[in-house]
C-alpha cells in the first residue's frame, strides 16, 4: 500500500497557502479525498519565503533627542524640472530631532549639501552651546563620502546611515520634505506664480513651519521656541506672492522719478527686519519699507492692462482672442523700445539692491519682463501678426497658442515687425511647413504644436538645456524649426506622427 502524502506535500499541492489554511483543509470538513499522514511541522517553506514573505516592519524605540544638536536628520530633495532664477534645482533640509526646528538651503547640485550642513552645524552649536553629536542620513555619496564624510570623521560626529532602500529609517526628515513640497505647491497655487518661484516658496514654507505648532512638541511650544527659548513674533507675516510696493531710496532716484516700485513679495530673511521682494524685471531685493496689497496676488497685479482706448489692431485681436491677449502688443512695443536704448543706461534700482545687480544680463531682464503670466497673456505673437497683416484671413484658420517667454522674447528681438504670410487656402497640408510662422498659422497648427512640445519635452528630460549668460562680445547661434511628416505605404499622411 502506497504511503499517504504528508501535510508538507499537501501544502505544495494546494499552492503554498498559509500553514493554518493547509491544516484546516486536511483536518476539517472542507473537501473530500485529502487523506494524509504525518505531523504538521512548522518548518520554513523556502518557496513561501521567496515568493510571499513581506518586508519586515520597522521597529521604533520611542527615543527622542534630549537636547538641541544631539541628533540631526538631513536629506536632499530634487532635481526640480524648472530651475530658480539663480540656477538652483535642489534644496537640502537639516532637521533637529529635539526641537523640530529645520534649516533649508537651495543648491544647484547635490554636492552643495555640504555648504548647507556646515552653516547649519555652526549655527546649532552656537545656539545650543554644545557640539553636534550624531546625524542620520541615507547612503547618498554626498552625505557619507567626500568632503562631508571626512568632516564627520574629523569632528567625531556619529553618522547613522540607514540601510539601503530603507527610507523609513529616516522617515522623520522624509515626511518633513513632503510637508515642504506640499506647502510650496500650495503657495504657488494661491499666488498664481509660475513654477520658477518654487525656491522662494519652499524657503517661505520652511520659515513658517518653524513658527507653527507641531505634534512632535508639547502643546503651546513651537519649534522656534524649542530652539531659541523664546516665543516667535508673527506680526510681520504677509500673504506670500501678493502685490507690494517698495520704496526707492532717495540716493537711487532722480527728480521726478517714482518713489515706489511695484514688486512681488517672495519671502523673509531669518535674521533681518524686512521682506524679500522680486521686481517685475526679475531682480531680488530686501527692504524694510514695503506697502502690501494682500488682496491682490502678483499674477493679477502684473497682468492688468493700463491702456485705455484700444487701437483698431487691439480691437481686431480682442474680437478673436479676447481682451487678455491685446496687452501683448503693448508688451512687444515696450520690449522693442527697451532693446534700442543705450546699453549703458541703467534704471535706478531698489535700496539694498547692490551694485552687482546693476549689470544684470539684458537677456535675464527681457525674460523676466515677459514672464509675467504665460498662462493668460503671452499669446503666440506670430499668430497675432498673421491676423494683423491679413485682414481677410479667417480667424478659424489661425491657431492661437501659448508661447514660452524665452522663445517669445527671442522672436521679438530677432524678427521683423511685418511678416509676409500666405492665405490659409493656398497651403498644401500634405506637405510639412516651411517655417515656424507657417506651422503656427496653418489650420493643422495644433498638430505641429504638439510635435514641437514633444521635442522640447524630450530635450528637457535629457538635460540638453543649460541656461547661461552670453559672454561679452559674443553672438548666439540662431536656431530654426525643421518639420517632417510621416506617410504610410500608400503615401497618405499619418496624423499624429508629425515630427519637429
């Protein structure tokens, strides 16, 4: 008589269920034909370990640092797809475990974390009057190797490097980074400012979080008080991203010049009395004398049009695109006037602006002047001129799409005022466009716009673009779009396969 199968064999036959399930099937009235012999061993099933064993839970000993500087948490977030005006794509946060007070600094690359940490360490030791004891980081090379790793060894700082991919071991700072990211996105959404303001937003959120209650501390205590042993003063807080007007120092203005300049409120400085602002040309300044209009965010403040009676050209554009797009004509006119002015002429800047900002690149100023509201003002200038120079052209044959501020500015500076375009009825849509102007004005402009967007996004994802200042006396190479269409075996154009 053949031996009966063992419970272990039945476990494999049943598809490796839990041992309790195997026992229930064999010992209870769930099914027939399940005879067995032998004991139910608690031996480990190797296939179950390989295929089903989940990650072990993270233990928490409940220990918190007893003093400031006893344990610091550090991590870096980035890169962000859009760099700040100063070329920053990362931010590094150092969080004190005892007080929950954090320090955040922006950086152009991950290796800038060392500068962020060194300044934080010096400040923590000065305030607490005790040495930093330990720091918890992940296994990123910028933390545990190189100059920063050497610094930890020389100072005798214990480095608690987490296990590979065990991010929860450094969960305190990981969660804090998420708080900062959520906060900066909220500020951008509330103000309507473009993504390039993310650096100012994250620094502001960090400043505010240090002064707000947290569940990590007892009731009535903020991180600021736990760190500095005094209550924070919140009387200077204002709505981030709002419109503001900053005084121009008498030394920087001449007779008859305005006394204040319109700006955007972008944040605070930790140890200075005043506010950080950004003017409409992109320059950053710090001032103690600011008048705020908290009921109007900067986006609305910038995009309002001061013009009174619209011109015939503006009326035609308004009838087709709406009133928002008409202000592009004033914007283009002002850019051309500024472009033809003497290069040595410099407008008075704000107080505390510094002489180093007087020689700002005209390219940066041009981009900032046009970057006021790309989502609602900056229409495709080519399409608008196409309408103006072709009064008989049907509005339905012109695609009005948004442009990147840099591209629009380069176009204005390098293109003639009047464009010779062809009526849409003469275009051969079976052929690819010969120029950018044609691609934007043809009835199938949306397809070519999508093709250009795909190409631009692909180049950006690969990191092909690096913004830099033009060296003195040098001229930039010009670029042009080249278009192509794909066809099937019968020579028919494949819609959606356009290449740019």
